[in-house]
C-alpha cells in the first residue's frame, strides 16, 4: 500500500511533503492549523503562536519537552503559514538542526487543498517524521469532520512502510588511522529496552552482560560472527572484539539513544587492514542485520524478504566503486 508522504532532497536538506484535498473551506482549515485552541485537539504539543512574520512560536510536548522558541518565517492568512524551530538541546538523537513546518492552503471547489511540508537535516529520522505527520494530519481531518480523534495502533507498521518507501539511510565506509570503519545510523519505532532485548536474544540476563562475556549472536553479522564483549551498558551500548575463524575481525560497537518515536541505533565496525577489501561485505551484512532486527521487533510477518545480503553487496559495490 503506497504511503501518503513523499521524501524530497535539496541542498543537503530533506523534507516530507503531504498533499490532501479536504472538504472544508480555507478559513476552516486555516483556523485548525493556526488557532492554539483547535491545534490542541489534534496536535500532540501545546503551541503558542504569534501570527505575523517574525512572530514567536513555542511548543511544549508531553514529558516536559520544550522546543527552543521558533520564528514565523511566512504568514499570509488564510493561505500560508511557515515557521522554523531549532532542535538544539533537545534530548533526542538527531537534534541540533533547524526544522521548518509549512502549511499552504488553496481553494478547490467547495473545499481546499492542503500542502504540508516538514524540512529537516536528520535523514535517519525521515520515516519517523513522516509517520508522525501522517498521524497528525489524520487527526486534523477527524477534528475538521467533527469526529473524536482516534489513537492509531499501527505506528510501527506505518513507520516500516515509510522506511520501505524512502529507503533506509545507507551505511558508510571511511578509512581512518585504525583501518576502515563501517557505520550505520538507524531510527526504529520501538523503545530502547525492547530493541536491546531483541539483540540480546536468549542471553540469560540481557541487562547483566559484562566485559569478557561471549557476545550474544543478535549483536553479530557476517564475518563478525562472534567475539568477546569489551564494554556493556544495557540498554545503551555494547562493544565487542569480533572474530572470524579464530582470527580478530575488528571492533563492533552498538550505541542506542532516544530518537523521535523510538530507539536510534548507531552501529560501527572498525575493520583491521587485512579486512579492508571486505568492507562491502561488512556493509551488506550489517544492513541486512538492521533490516532483520526491525522485522524481529514487529508484531506481524516480516515486511521484507529475507536473505538479501547479495542484493546489498551489489548495492554497496556500486556505491563504493
């Protein structure tokens, strides 16, 4: 099933775009996106908004998460509202960049067309932002229709549909003083604790992993098929010395923090020089492992076919020459 939002890229920035035809007048929809009293019915934050160019925007989310004050960058009632906020200082992965929100309304017969754009720099969060905004815009329509807002139960499933539509961010391979480092950053729609437990698998006590323990198989992939834990801080970080056929295969580090809508994974595998020509193999193996992890955490059947390592090897070989 196609998703409603699209991902666009320009000048190193990303944006998710939605277009909806609504059976309500421009004035009705304008009030719903600009009046704090109506916004409170469908948007998850409390908003204070000065409706003028240069005006101040303040948003407070549950959990006492307060966005830094933003600025209205365009305001042409009842046609256009645009504002920019910084995410600097927020306790979320990917925070630090400016994020733009833009509502544009055009009359269309007895209703109007709403075009909404959210622009940002955090590529790893794209599917999460799109999922959140689709959910919010559904709630906006329910409010406009005079219906009670229903809380969706398919956030994770919708998130994975957006991942499939946008494509997950590619892994990278960079040469450093200690060899090549393969790196991934992925946003998942599941809590850190649940993600850690899925990785730890059948380990007797996933929270008690310690230096010197054998690494649980869930944290491994490809030729980094085993090894010894060198650092563990559940559910935040795990590092291990990878081994393959009894030989050292570099250092793998998993790090997790809170991202928009769930756990943000930072994964690196530093390869010793003798494994430099296997970096494409490592990229493909870890890409497949992260994809499989998302399916393991989901409630339904896998959303993607298994055994795609060869497909990913072709992909990364093309990217890396």
